[in-house]
C-alpha cells in the first residue's frame, strides 16, 4: 500500500487511472471504515483512503487536539483490507494559508447536529470539496452513521455538478448494536455496557412508526425519557423526512430517526431508516 502526502504527488500517481474510489476519513480506522474500503473495491479498481483530521470542522471545546491519531495502526488495517493508497496530507498541504474560501451549506446544516456543533458542516463540506479536488475520484463512499453529513455532501455534489457519485454505506455495529465510532474508545467499561441503549431506543421508535403510530412527538418523548432514566443527556431524538431531514410531510413514508446524546463526556450519534406504512 502506498502512502502519499502531497496533492501534486497524488495527482501524478492517479493520472490516467480510469476509476478511483475515495474513502474520506479522519483516521482511527475501525471496521466501519473498512466496510467503506470494501465497497470502494467493489466499485473501482483503485481505492484511495484519505486520513486528515480536519481542524475546520471542530468547534470550540470540541476534541480536535485529543482526536485519536493512530496512523501506523490505521495503515496496517487499511493494507490488510486491500486499500491501495493512503492520502495523508498535513495541514500545510490542505491549508497552506488560512482557508478563507469556504462552502456555506444550506440552513439544514444549522439544525440537528449543526445546532449542537455550529460551523461543523461548513468545515466538513469545505474539506470534502478540497479532497474531491485533490483526488478527483469517480466515486466517494460515506457511512450512513453520519446521516446528515451524507445528505449535505450529496446536495453539494448535486449543486456544484461535481463529476462523481456518492455511495452510501450501511452503519457497521458491534454485536450488541452499538454503531462503530472513533468516539467509542472514550467510553469507560460501564458506559460501554450502557451505550447500545441509544440504538435500542431508536429501534423502538422505528418499530412504533412502522407499526402505524405516527404521533412522532409522543414517540420521541418516550425515547428521551427512557434514555434520560439511564443517565443520558439527550441532544435530540427526532423522526425526520429522509429527503429533507425536516419534519415529515403528512403522507411521507421514507423517514429516518436520528439521535444524539451524551453518556458521561462522550457524545454518541446514531440513526435508523424507517418506512412508514
Ligand atoms: O466523516 C468524517 O470522518 C469526516 O467528517 C470527513 C468526511 C472525513 C471530513 O473530514
């Protein structure tokens, strides 16, 4: 597996490659990321995984400095999964001067995750556009765990007519249902045992809606109460339209329940798609 650190070396290496799949990551690679690499493999002969901890998408008081940086370990896992190239630029490559041009996402970026992480999606969309320009992939693979992120990236690709397709990958879960995430490593033993409750609460919401109960407010309240009873600090548990991530229209069927809550100092997010009857 090759490691490339500059945009010019990457461009030189990729020139003439007919089809490239990009898996953008911030490192601390786990099975969830590896599933994106496998999907990339199925879609293109060359898979590039980028590893870059993007300062722009971290807000004040967020964990940029403490974000786990595990490059050697990441490379071992990626090589074993058959990844071909790791693109690992440093900040002087991606941000040689302060990034004054930014991607300003639409107002939905200030809701849900954006409400609790102001500026997060602006920073995310800006670096993703930059990575797309550096790699110029034909496809890019993102995990559905960051549901709002994919929705914003797809909209950006559409509006800027970027010449690539976004592939959405299912969330990979531990056997007890906990969605894999780099943040899980911050959970102590007791919290780790409690953490799957978020998935169970969302699964219960899904079950209720799919059984025909469309009183979303009451159902969301039920999930909040259950989590709060077990010591969670809830940011949101909401049923939304998959298409707009806004409150569903009356007859809308393709829904998603999105949840974000803190267990101790660790903030977890998860979601499940719902098909209303
Ligand atoms: O999902 C992530 O890890 C990041 O938001 C991404 C897409 C790599 C951009 O920094």
